[in-house]
C-alpha cells in the first residue's frame, strides 16, 4: 500500500497545493462556482443553443435532425392558424397580466389598511400561490363543469341562467375562463410584492402630503404610485415572462380548444413536439423569444433609470 | 374638498372591507368546492341532486384514491424529486453565492448578471432540446433526470436570493475568523450559513414548491407511469374515468397539503424577508 502513494515530505505540504487553493480567492471561487456552472451549462445554456439549432432542422424523436434552412419559419408564417395563435398569445398575456396587476394592487392596498385579523386575511389571500398550478387548473375545470360545477349550480340557483354553460367549450367564453384561472393562481405573486412595496414607503411622505392638504385618493396617486414604480416594473416583467410562457393552465383546461381559440404559442410548441415535430416546435418558441427579450431589456432599462433617480 | 380627511378615510376603510370580502370569496370558493367534493358520495356530486355542501360526508373518495390508483406512487415520486432538488440546490447555490459575493475574481459581475438571465429563460423554450439531451444520456424516465432539469431553475434563483443575504453579513466576522486560522470553506460553513438560516429556509421552501409543482419538464421527460410525479400523474385520472371528480378532488387536496403546510410554517420569513422574483406566477 505505502509504495503506491508518492511520499510527500511534510515540509513541502504546508505551503503546498491544498493551502494555495484554499487561500487563493480566484481558484477557490471557480471551485465553488463549478457545480453551478456545470449544471447551468448542461440544462440551460447548451439546451438554449440547441433549441436555436433545432429550429432550422427537421427533427423527429430518435432520428438525427436534417437542416432545412428557414423552412420551419416559412411554414409557420404562412400558416394563418399560427398567426391567430400568436395574436391569442399576446391578447392572453396582456389581459391576464393587466387583471392580475389590478387585483394585486387592490389586494395589497386593502391588506395594508389597519384592520383586525389582518394576518388571517393575508394568509388566506396568499393560499392560491401555495396551491400547485396543476391542482388549481383541475379544481377550476371541475368548477366550470357544465352539469355539476359550482359556477353553474350557483348561477342556476340564482335564476341567472336556465341550463349549465360549458365555459371551456364556448368559443366566446373559453379564453376568459382560462384567464380567470391564470389570474386566480397568479395574483398572490403580485399581492405579495406590492404589499412588501407598500410597507417600504416611508410614512413621512404621507404625512407631508397630508399637511399639504392631499386627500386619501390624491395621496394614492401622488405618493403611493410613484414610490411603487420600481416594484411595478420588476413584478410585471417577471410575471409577463412566466405568464406568456406558462402552459400548465391552458394545457390542462383546454389544450387550445375550442378550435384553437385558447391556443397559445408555448402550448402549440408542446403539442407539435408531442406529435414528433421537434424542429417546428422549436421554431415556434424562437419566433416568440425575441419579443420576450425586447420586453425584458426595455423594462430592465427603465428599472435602472428609476433606480438612478 | 367637501369631505374632511377623517370622513374620507372612514369611507376608504369601509370600501376596503367590502373589497376584501369579495377577494376572500373569490379565493376561497374553488378551495371550498374541492374540499366539499372530496367529502361527497357520487350521488351528491353528480346528477340533479347535486348539493352545495356534503350532507352525508364520507371518505370513500380517499379510499378509492389510495386503493385503485397510482396516487401513492406519484406522491412518493414527487417527494423524492422535491427533496433531492432542495438538498442539491442548497449546496450548489450556497457555494456559488458565497463565491459571487465574497471572493474577488475576474468575471464576477458578468457571472452574477448571467445568473439572472438564466433564471428568466423559460422552460417552455428549453424542454425540446432538454428532452433530446436527457434521452441521449439515458436519463429519460428517471427521477435523476427530473432533478437535474429542475436545478436549471432552482440554482439561478436560489443563488440570486442567497447573494442578497450573504452581502448583509458583516465581513469583519469572516475576516476575524480567518485571522484565527479558519479556512474559506470553514468560514462559509461555521459563520455564513448559520447566520443566514432564515434565507436558507426560504431557498429550501422555493426549491421544494417549484419542483413539487413542475409540469412541463415532467410531462416530456417522463412517460413511464411508475416514475410520474403528481402534476403529470393526477390529470390522467379524468381521462381514465368520467365519474372521477370525487377521488380527483381528494388527490388535489392531498397534493396541496405539503406546500401549504410548508407555507404556513415559513410565512413569517416569506413576508418579512421577501425578495422580488421569489416565485413564478
């Protein structure tokens, strides 16, 4: 055994390799960062580069990809269904984000008022955030059930409708029904951030406004809103990216039905991939990606500008 | 102004109360319907005699769920995947966050910014190449494949969050420990980590819920029913049997409990130490 190991004299060890590594910040930094870098290259950066390449390929599972130039993009852009889906995606994202924003700020303002049992209300309003999105979608699918869902039972009992409505199958209602679920699961994200933002506004700003004779509503527009701008920007930025690219609710509730009315681009990509068209599926995402990047860059710039003021 | 500040404040308070009531109903109604349905018999769930609340509460849906479905298996798989993701995220992110906040080296700023952008990389963009990669390395239909993929969004986020906390620790504490002969790793282990326990709890919580809820990777990377996790396992119950809403609501209820319990335990930390970008929503 002992002849296998190179005998290292003790005197050489003390300023030796190990101590140098342990005390040299640069080497140590890279050792500490190595696992994170390896993981991120393996499951984020390399896949992203691969996704770009795939969008120029004809690729089915198990068969090597074949380069087809811009064919996938040409196929998509000449397909009216794809263009409708793109419009749907924008519409769905804008409406869902706008509603979440409004309910979020209203919830935060109300929770920020002094009231008894405020902790209880806050805990309850945050619950949908802890509910897994799949679970939220399934509960709502059952809420919307044409014959035995709570929504229809209540509306019939109140005498507002005669027979149950198939919320998820009606062309005019389906997208709104989907958006309602996205709003239900996603609003606590806004409420949480907005509440934290409200609590960080210095009290003396309100006191100063009050001395100047500003009423409650004037205080909201002149103190609350301007102070909250950075929080608004970052919350909307993150939420827009996650809303636009999140497929869980759409996939479970409608999977694009009826007739593609609720289809959004990421779910289209998911369906194409399930059907074995991985190249075309990647191209769908690649059409969407530049818009997301532009949006994030624009808002980040805004945020940095706000931060400097 | 016709209204005095006192009376306008009073009106705002009353209006706020009404709004709060509406928000509570909107939030609770679906949850109530889930709990109520899971406790009803099929005759109360379906048909003309459908009731608003369970008149004869029964646990039969739970019995069906556990005896006739794979739910226990999905629950077990989800637990394993989530816990493994939590442990690995904590280790990898603590090391990375320490390096990015406390060690001086070239490229530190670029790496820290790159981290934020990897977090914003949507999984719907990555799942196609990831499927090919995971399949090529033989990890399709394995929990290891899922855990590895989940690290792609937990590591950037957790590192980002921990960096904020590590910066707040007085550097003098670390310096004096190092003067006393403590190594860098010793400083991280004995000083930095114990001082940031609340942050570690939050990071653990988010890694847990993110991987517990994950749907898109789980759908494409796992096709084998024995490896499925809850988010891809339970939606199949609908297809399997049209009269399945009772056991389905029982399964959604049980699936919500782990993140909900963790949320109740950690909510003090969550709200006081809230950092933006904490959840995907």
